[in-house]
């Protein structure tokens, strides 16, 4: 009599961003292959994982990726929800699950959210900014859409290592901050390098008719920072932590307004 | 007319930087920047000092303004801040727990 059930092979992949390994388990080999391509350069051989996610891929085609994100916590269990995914994560157990269609965008969003939640408790954050390393120092270039994040990334000379053109990953380390490369891309559609360096300055981008750097009043710096920090959780404690992190950051890292014309000469001012 | 008491909401985070008081609502992450008068009101809102006394001691002493006019303005500001859930208003004193959470720095 033939076997009626068969053991389904469980496939795993560890994605390490900002020194935080997250292991993803799936039974879908095509999805695994898709993740290997998507996170090339950030796939880790680490045995250790901060979080293990079981991913269940569904074929629901009505999923809407631009629906609002809801991130809530109840009895120590986070629920992450958008039109195209539903996920739960229990930090105490370091485990979670994700239900989504087999696409990289949904898990990308889940990873971003989880990283923001972890970083918020540690004084770090994800910032809507490009970032790059030059002469061993990391520089962040923050701004809203069209402010020039992708432009300044594209104009970077060869001695500059691009960490991201869209979402910067910053950890608190000692009395300073360290920026890490991320696979979170913007218009440039190019993964950042998986390296890190101490943050030397934050530039608030503005396009103009000349290249210039101006100082920014501390309160303006904090306001701009808060306007660019990625945060999704409906959680008072984490909102407060993120708020105070912003002030800590602007009190420790110089913040400037960088007005630039879109050509490579702007990089003469950086580094 | 009954006295009005104001207290800082424990569900916000607040910081003063470069002379500006910024407050973020823990409820919906909205960021508020208070003007000078509102900042004075916020800082003095201990839940036990009547608004009238705050106005008299902290605002009228600082600005050339009629006490009655200042009180009316302060009430308007207080009600506006309360509407955003960053300040609490009551006709009874609201003793505050010690600021162990460190929400306001």
C-alpha cells in the first residue's frame, strides 16, 4: 500500500542585516530561491538566529501591498498585518510565522518592521535615508521622496561604498552610532554593501542651484529626523523610546542641511 | 467659578531642545512643537497647581498681559492640548506619580 503522507522538506535561509540574523523556514523551494536572489550578500551561514520565522506561502492573488500596515502587540505577541501579509512574532520565544504570497516584497516589509521593533529598544532605528561610507566614516542623507537620496547615491564616486539608497540601518554603539548596509533599495534598485562604519554626519537633503552645507538648529534637526524615522508600531512605550532616540542621535551626531545640484561635485563636500 | 487643574499626560514623550518644547503623542506618534506660552504651561502642569495660579506666577510675571486675558488664553491652549491627549484637565487636583518612566526629559 502506498504511503498516504509524505514528509515535506523544510528549507531554511538566514538573512543577516545589521548583525541580526533572522532565519526563514519554508517548504517552497521556489520561494527559497527567490529569497536567495533577493538577499544576496545578506545571506548568512550563521547557526545562530535571533528570530526564526516559518513562512507559509499562499496563492491569494487579491493581496494588496499598499494597504495600511498595522503593527500591534498583545500579551507579548506582535501582530504585523498588511493587505499582502499577516505575521506574528513572539520575542520571548524568538519565533514567529508569516503568511504571504510567494513574493519578496511582503517578507521585505516584515523584516523592516521587525528590525525597527528590535532597534527601538536598543536606541537604534531605520531611517528613510541613503547612506554611504567614505574614508572609514558613514554618512546619512535623509529626505522625503524626490529629495535626492537616489540621485546622491548614483553620483557617488568610486571610493564611496554605498550602504543603501533608501533605508539606512543605524545601531547605537557605545557613545556613538554605526550604520550598516541594507538590502532595502529605492529607485537605484541596487543592494547596499554588507559592511558598517561609525556614523559621522547626517545630511538633510535639498536640491538647489549650488552645492552648500549649512548647520541646522538642534530642534529642526530632531524634527527632521523624526519625520524620516521608520516606525510602524501602535505601542506607546516604543513611540517614546523612538522619540528619545531621535534626540540622543541629534545630540551626538552633527546634522547639516546639504543643498546640491545634481552632479558629482557635491561629493567634494562629503568625507 | 471652579478652579481648573492641568497635568501632563503620562502617555507622551517630551523634550526641550534649543528653547523649543517638543512633544510626541504615544497614542498616534503625532509630533507637537509648543510655543513659549504653551511650553510654560506644559512645564508647570503638575496636576496640583491651579491653572489660575500658573498663569499668575509663570505667565503674567513673564509677559505684559492682563491676568484675565492670560487665563482665558491659557484655558484655550490647555483645552487644545487636552484635545490632542497630551494634557489632562480636571476641576479636581490630579496628584501625579513620580516621573519614574522618564517620559519627559
